[in-house]
């Protein structure tokens, strides 16, 4: 029965992530508007926008190649595959053996490369500018993610997300400086990966400061809907990843029956709502930094991740 429950949990998890992505983005936008004294759009407005865009045919430039046609589907597919590997309300799902943190990072990198290629495909100045900035930021963000994954792997003796969440949930790791440094590094990487303030402004219309939006300026119709949905999935994925690794409370154990999932679903909803509130408050209280300061920001994240790994080596006596 454990295999059956694992398959059912995997299906429910994937449906939950796919449905929660537009709602989570809408809640963050609504919370930011309320904190700034505005009424703000309805939390379900992103879903309405997706439905409207999916009904429209994309308009492509004359010199657009097959890259512009295939890239949105590759980005969404990579985001869905990565989201399916991150546990939400239960451990031991069908894809749990494949839920490797390095694999998740690789799938996120695949989506990033697809977006950069789509931005450069038509040959517009802003598309190339956004792609160049995106890849230069990734050159610092990805090492920071890998170093943080190394720290977690040493602590939990595995890079599997289920194993890491289980080790943290059981209290075997305790309170460690390395774990805190890995958390800060992952938070900085999450901000950069999702093009959030202070690295980028997802609501900006100023071309010279855009990174993510500059690469999809030529997108329209269902292609734009796919790009937007991929961004929503990445945000949900990252918040779910942080919740699973550092706040694994309420996760149903592997092989648990469906009645144990209710507590996990409630706990996951509370954690995601709390992280959405924290993100909205953070973005409302800070301004976007200059583009030339972003490498310093990500470099600090990489340094913190390295310090966490070094402290762990020293404290455990590894050489």
C-alpha cells in the first residue's frame, strides 16, 4: 500500500503546485499593494490573465526561429519537473528517489537557458541585454546554490530533499551556524532566481533596468502565458523548497495513509502563506539595487555559503 499512497501523494502534490502557483503570485501582489496603501488586484487576477492569454495566438517576429516557438514549452516543462521533485505536504512520494537538490538546480538552469536563448533569438537589443544580465547573474547564483547544497548534503549525508527534510524534522542536525548560513545563501539565490526586488523588479516597465522582462518583450499570446506561468511555478517551487528544507514541520512521513496528509496540507498552506507575507513585506521595505551591485549581492551569498561549508568542515573535523 505504501507504493499506492506514494503515487497518490505525488499526483496530489503536482496538482496542488500547479493550482497554487498563480494564486500564490496573486497573493504576493495583493499583499504588496495593501502594504503600500493601495487596493491592489484580486489574488486570482494572475489566473485570469493566464486564461485570457492562452486564448490568443502568439505573434512572432519574421526572423524568429524554432527556438522562440519551443523555448516557452521547455521552460514550463523544466519548472513542472522541478516542482514535482520538491516535497510539499508529505515525504516518500513516487518521485522521492529522484528528488535530488542538484537535479532541481539543473532543471532550473535548463529553464533559464531556454529563456536566454529566446531573448537572443530575434536579435532585439533589450532581449540580448536581458539575456546577458541573466546569465552573468547565474554565474554567481548557481555556485552559491551548489555550495549551500553541499552544506546540506554533508549535514544530512545526502543531497536528496526527502532525506534532508527528514534529518531536519527529526532534530538530528540541531541548531548549526552552517545551516543558518546556508539558509541566508539560499534566500539570496531565490530572490535572484525569481527576479524579485532588490535584484529585479517584476513589475517594472523601464527597459534599461529589466532583466527577466527584457527577455520576453517579444512574447505574446499563449507564449507569454507560458513564460508567466513558468515564473509563477519557479516562485512556488522556491518557497516550497525553503519550507521543506528549513521548516519541515507537519510533513507526513513516508508511506503514511491519506488521513495523515490533512495535517501536512494545512501546515504547507500556513508555511506558504507566511513566506508569501514575508516576501511581500521584504519587497515593500526595500528598493531595487543598481544592476552593477547585483554581482556584489550574489557574491556575498556565495561567500556565506562557502563560510558555512568551511565552518562545517572545521566543526566536524573533516579535511
